[in-house]
C-alpha cells in the first residue's frame, strides 16, 4: 500500500508538472499575443512600434491678410473702387517636415495666395457716361525653409514597442526664403494729360527675399494623423517694374491663419 501510494504521488506530481508547463506555455503565448496587440492599439493600428516618425507632410488652407502698406496700394485704392482688404486672399500650401531632434524639425514649404478684383474709377466716367472698368490682380507665392521648435514633448516611447504622440503639441519657428509676386492691372485707364480713355495692361512680377515667424498647434488624431493650425507673419518687399515707375517698393508682407491635415511618416 505504501509503495502504491508512493507511485500515486509520483504520478500526481508528474501530472501537476505537466499541467504547470502547459499553463506556462499558454501564458507565454498569451503574452506574445497581447504585447503586439497592445502596441498596435496604442499606435492606432498604423503606428510606429520602434521609433518616432522621421517627418511629416501637411496640406493646409486658410486666409492671408496682406498689409498692402506701400504707395502703389494707396494710389490704387484712392483712384479705383478697390479697398485694402481686396488685396488679401485665401491661401493654400504644403509643408514637408524632417525630424532633427526630439523637439526640432526642419521644414520646407510652398504656399499661394491670390485674388483678382474688378473695379472702376471712382470719380471719372467715359465719354458715354459709362464706368471705366479694369481688374487688379495681386498674387504671392513664397518658397521657404524654416526651423520649428516644439515647446512641449510631442510624443513618448512606451517600452520598446510603440511611439505614441501627445494629444497637443505647441510649436514656434522662423525662417526665410524667396517670394514670387505679381501685381497686374488690366482694362481701361485714363491718360490724365489728355483725359483720353485707353485700354492697356500694367504688370510687375518677380522674385524677392522673404522672412517669416510662425506659431502653431498640432492636435493628434492617431499616431499617423493630426490636425495642424498655424499663424504666420511674413516680411517681404520688392522693386516694381517699369510699368509702375516712380512708385516705392511694393509691400508683400502679411499675416496668415491656416489649418490643415498632417500625415506623419
């Protein structure tokens, strides 16, 4: 009986050990399944499991308010039915960012703002008592490079498996580049020496240096997607062409407010 009991104990111990091994195996398998699933959930299913994103691309739109502070704008608004606000316009653009450090990005960008405004002379009509009409077009296209600094950490690494962005990330930045512009007036005009009405086009365009400062906020929707809002002030002036001889340099400065969709990569 004692021997049979000893064999029974050994059999029970063996079964217990086998059961323990099975349980450990199941636990290990569950752990291996849970870790990637957790990382995937934390990264939104399309996240960065081992490192932060290398950069991002942002497509945005908004409004660009032109300062219109030089004498060509003063002359135009005094003679024609155009207001300073008519030189402001909707803007669209794209920014390509490259990560330099945890809180710094280098950014390459291009944007466009332009508007055409129909008008007529305020105080004159033609010989048939009809308005003397024309269209004024003002366009700006800056191509720029910027250094962007985040005021708060933009994300965190969880273990060795996932990088998770913070919900909000404030940033500031500055940079410079070149701006292409066009100022054009097409239609009917008055020769003030003879008071005759004639049709013509007056235009000036070209490239000039620009500088800018910016501040913005990123709102993360997932590790890959975010909404970006930004305010930017741009400084730029250019010499007008021969069609506008006698005028000072044209003021191309202004402030823009934009919002867009950011994709991290």
